[in-house]
């Protein structure tokens, strides 16, 4: 039986994959079933039977006949299954083509995304499957896949109304391939919820591969890197699209990982309650013009996931982020690239963008270019790099084995092992180690042992590192299945290929940031602090006695009305915390012995 389980990103790609399999299977059995073939098994079997009926049948003839009959039956079943696949999937594929519905997700993926333009589906749309199916009709035995059309391919998804209906649905449309255009899409989300990280339109750089020719002459693709390493998305266009989500924190047009060259974001209309109307990380060049953002009312009290929506909607560019922030190991961002590299932050055209305020007034807005600074939400857990040798970094991430990493960065490897063990212990127990850690208690998500959750991925990394077998050590970092190891190593490799920018002095937040970054950043860079140039936008809290004398090293416990908790000790100047004003409301502060009891 043919396995027809859907493992593709779109229904169209699944149909194409089934037709491709049918075509390949018919080509494979042609040698044995085609009447014109000199190796035809029917002819071979008849000859064996004649030998058996002869006056001197060869020894073992019965066993040979039985084996041949079994093989012939298997080949005939393969032929039958292949022709059945063509009969089943060609009409489905043609129906999708007629409606230009190439990009829709299978039912099992619909909560994750509704539409996606990724490499397999994009490539499949360029193949004439009717020609392939015709070559698979009875009496025919398939054909080599027709050559793809010459020239630079482009892919367009346009003129579609997309509505969120399911409670768990996250992303509406994902761009995950080069040269993709979204045009005149109407995305509507009428839901009200607090979950973050849901995107109307998300841009994702595709993985980068290279071809490798094996000893058999066949070509296989070797994966070099993905968006978490910093691959590049080329020529995405989002034009004349509407994202309407006035009652939920949907992100309008969003990109968080990797790089993007020649991004065109023009004449879109975004109405979302989330903080990210148009937010793109790692943009190397592009055109962001003529977009209209609508301010929406936020109900009181403001839930935590909506707190940043108090600000008018914005268009922002963020720096390239390396490796994410998997388990409180900090964020690494790239502020600038070394001279002579193949990439650099270039010009992004900015004109005609506007915001329509609640009262109806129209204000021109500029694109906020934050590519050379840490985003506010990363300031308490991130580090920036400048003079970044992207080409050298990318080569190392693509080629190095884990053994190579150990030989070049033993300190980083030892830190990774300690980090994995500690975080797994904390997330398993629900308690920080040591108990007075400045980090907040592990979240329910971090403690959840579900498959592919953070805790599960840490366990897989912990198990692999403890085993330490040769095959594991000699595996390329790009091929490692342990996500935690890949994420950590790519961040350490990045730090080794750039210059750490001095960290802002965040007062009471320094200890919390250090509890994250100490695994990645060496002590000298952690201690290299400079005054915070944005102090006017933060609360500065200092503990003094009744006559105004500073109280040093006193324990504190702080609860913010959004549910965030902080704990630690006042510093040598009596300061206990620097909180960005835009991120908080009321504070409840407990000092001294009562604070320790609260811990």
C-alpha cells in the first residue's frame, strides 16, 4: 500500500508529490513489466515454467519460480497503485489549479497557518503535471520530469479574502520562498484573545542548500542553514493588502529571524491591536511606502499581551537576531557588518506612510530604523554585535561539526553543557537555582513536558551531551536534531565573529540580564557597562531611609500589575530597578525581611 499521509506544507504540494511518486514508480517497474522490455518478468516466468516442464528441469527450479512469481506480483501491485494515484490526485490538482488555490494548508496545518508560499509548492507550480500524468496512462510508463521553465521564477498570491474562524489559528499567510508577491489579500480576524505571536503576514527566509553528487552519480541537497542562523529572503513583496484585527493582538506584517533583501511593503492597510503593525528584522534593503496604519481602542484594564498597544501603531526595522531565545540564554543581535562582507544594512525607501488616529486625524509617520540598537523588549536580555563577519560566521555554522566547535570554543561548549543541565533542572522542578536568582520563576510553558516543547528539547540536548558519542560529535551543527544545541552554538559562533557592544547600565536589571547572558558572553564584556542614554523613559527606583540616606544591598520583591515579578538586592547606589515606563503600570514593592519571605 502507498503511504498517502500528508507531510507537505500545502494540499497542492501533496497532490504533486503523489503524482511524482506514481511517475517514478512506473519508470522503476517498466524494466520488468513493459512487454517490449528484454527483462520482462512475464516472459522470464514463462521460460522458467518451460524449463520445469522439460525432461531435465534444473535443480531449485521450483524455488526460483516461486521467487519470480512473488516479485512479479509486487511489481504489478506497484503499477496498479501508481496508476490509481494518478487517477485520484490529478483531478484534485487540476481543481486546485483552476481555482488558483496553490498555497492553502492541509487541514492538519490550518491552526498553524492558513496559506504558505514555500519552496516545494512554488517549484511544483512550475511543472506541467498533465504532461506527466499523460505519460502515466495505461500502456505507458512515465517520463523524466519536464525541465522547469527558464528564467527567474516569481510567485504571486492575490485577490483572496482570508478570515480567521478557529480559536487556535495563528498565522494567516507565510512567505517562505524567494520572489514572492502578495497582492490584494483581505485578512480579517474578528476574535478577541491575549495570545501573542500570531501574524497576519509573516516573512521567513528559506533554508539554504547546496548540491552534493554521490558516488552513484545522484544529486542530493545538503542543508547549510536556516533562518535562525541568518539566511536571506530575496525580493518579497506585500502590496495592497489589508490586515484587520481590531480586537486581538495580531501582528500585521512581521519578520523576526534571518535577513531580507529588497523587501517591498507598499500601500497596505493595517488595523491591529498588537504592538507590531509592520515590524521587520534583518532588512538589508527595501521600499516601505504608502502604508496606512489605523489606531484602535484598547479596553481597560489592558491585558499583558496588549500593553504595548497603548502606543500609536508603528513601522519598525529591527536588527538581525541570531538563534532566538530558547531557554533564558539571552538574545544576540547584529548592529553592523564588517567591511567587505556580502551583506550590509542599506537604504530602505520611506515615504507616504501614515497613521489614522482614533479621533480621525491623519499623521504622517516615518519608518523607525532600529537596526543598530537593541529593541526595547530585548534590552534586559540581549547583547549587540558590530563589525560582524557574516560570511565567516555563516561558513562556520554551515560546515563545522560539534567537534569543530569544541576545539575552537571550549569555554562556549562548557557553558552550553552547564546551561542545558541547569535550565532542564529548573524547568523540571519549577524552581530557580539558586532560589534567589533574579530570573522570574519558570513559566507554565517552560515547565510543560510536551513533545517539542522547551523542556523536551532541553532533555534531548542533555541526553545527547551526556552520551558524547563519536557519531554525535562528528555531526555537522546544521544536521543536529537537538535544537537547543544548534541555537546555542550559532550564538556563540556569532559572538566569536563580531565585537560585543558595551551594555547599557540598567541598574537593578543588570543582575537579571547577567543571569541570562553569562552563558554566552564572557565576564569582561558583561562588566563593560555604559550609561543608559534612554534614562528619561525609565523608572529609577532608589531605596533611602527617613533622612534620605541610601540603603545598599537590601532585598527587594516587586510585583507589576501585568503580573511580572522581580527580586534581587539594591546596588551600591541604592538602585533596585530600571523599568521602561512604556512597559508597566502600578508597582507593589516589598523590602527587607518581608521581601525575603515573599521569595
